[in-house]
């Protein structure tokens, strides 16, 4: 698959088969995440693959949408701002940017493996924190369900035209 085709093949999957994901496929995805770049190479992230039924339910309960209930695994993606690089000119912390790059590596690698994913940020962070044990110093930023799709990729991607988002000077 070309990179262009991979970008086109990834979509937000919101219906999953309950078939578990093979360990080898998860290991491939993990390696692609590990290779992601980050500011000053700080790698200010931590990922938790959740498949244990009780823990998985706690994560699902923090996202109030029915479709999440059928997901076989969720990767809880966390940042650590203390670990991340901060630009001294404006004190901008780069943990979010770093983590986003790594998460998109995750989603694209999963797509290559024939797996579905969906970025989920609209979860109840306080509920997750109260029911799910997180490592000290890390903040959950996104939940990424991962598994075999039980839906079809949308026929077309709705996107702005390049002329609207890009200029040449
Ligand atoms: C940072 C971020 C947060 C998102 N949060 C959610 C979410 O909470 N729930 C959801 O169903 N989709 C969420 N999405 C998915 C977007 O709606 C989706 O990527 C966008 O509509 C484009 O569709 P596509 O991913 O199928 O190409 C999120 C995407 C991003 C990048």
C-alpha cells in the first residue's frame, strides 16, 4: 500500500467485531508508535492496551456512546507535560503535539494491519481518572479503540480543498 492509499484507507471506525486482535499485530503497531518523533526526543507518552473485561468496561463507561460497547480493546493514550519539551519563547508545552503524532502512527499502522481505530477525545476525563488507575504524572488525552471493523469505510472523505488550506508564497 502506498502512503497515500494508507491515508485514504484510515477512517474513524465506530463498529467492531469482537474478535481479539493478534499479539503480533499489536506488536507491529507498538513498534510504529515507538518510532514516532517528539520534540527534543522526550517521548512524553504512555500507552495502556486494555482488554481485561472489568478494566475495559471502566474505560468504556467514560465515553457515553453505545458504539464503544462492542470494542474488543482500547488503547488509553497519555501525555506527561513535565517530561515534554517547553519552548522558552512562549512557554508552549509540546506534549499534545508529540502524543498526537504517536497516536496517528498508531492509527495508520493499525490500518495497514487491516484493523479499525477511532480517535476518541470526548470522554469524561474525571470519570476515567476515578475508575481507572493511571501512572503518576500522566494525563489521558485520547482513547483509541482497536479491532476488526464491522462497518464499511465511507465512500468518500469529506475534506477541505487544498486551495482552502494551503498557500504558496
Ligand atoms: C483529536 C480528535 C478527537 C476526536 N474525538 C472523537 C470522539 O470523541 N468521538 C468520535 O466519534 N470521533 C472523534 N474523532 C474522529 C473525527 O470525528 C474524525 O477523525 C473526523 O470526522 C474525520 O473522519 P475520518 O477519521 O473518518 O477521516 C476525533 C478525531 C480527532 C483527530
